[in-house]
């Protein structure tokens, strides 16, 4: 059941209390990828640019270099693993060692679609 109740940042509550009034919610809504730190591997340059735009537009931080700070590694499935299903990529190996989820573009798209459906 769609309730049309927006998910807001804590800052909205703080600002309302400080100003002693209920503020409009438009500037305080949580973005669909809020808090995610995404790095990519195995994508073409134009696809990297597209993922970066989607991240920045929807609340995630795009990282060009992979580190333990990243929350997700977006990998092209065709380049991520060899035929023996052993990672053949330094970023993939690091993500597996650090327990960072390895996602694909379809996962990212579903997160955005789900968010739009709930608006």
C-alpha cells in the first residue's frame, strides 16, 4: 500500500526544531543511493561516466579508485571472472577479501527503479 510518506534526513528534523516550524520536505528527502560509495571495474569509459552521473544524481559517491572505504564494487560480469570462476581482477579480489558487495549494472538500475516506484 503506497502511503506517500517521504523518507527524510535527520537534518530536516533538526532544522524544523531550530526554526520551530515544519519545513518543506523537498530539500531533505533521502536519495535512493544515499550513503553508498561505489567504484567500478571492467566497464567501458562511456559506461563509467554514466554510472558516475547516476551515482552523483542519486546520492552515492563515485570512487575512481577502489579502497576498503567503498561500500560496493560495480563489475561488468563478462570481465570480472575467468572461465574457472576465479576472479581475474585486482579490484574483484580486494572486494572479496574485504567483504565488499560486488554488484552489476542491473542491480544499480533496480535500486533506482524501486525508488521511483515508491515515490
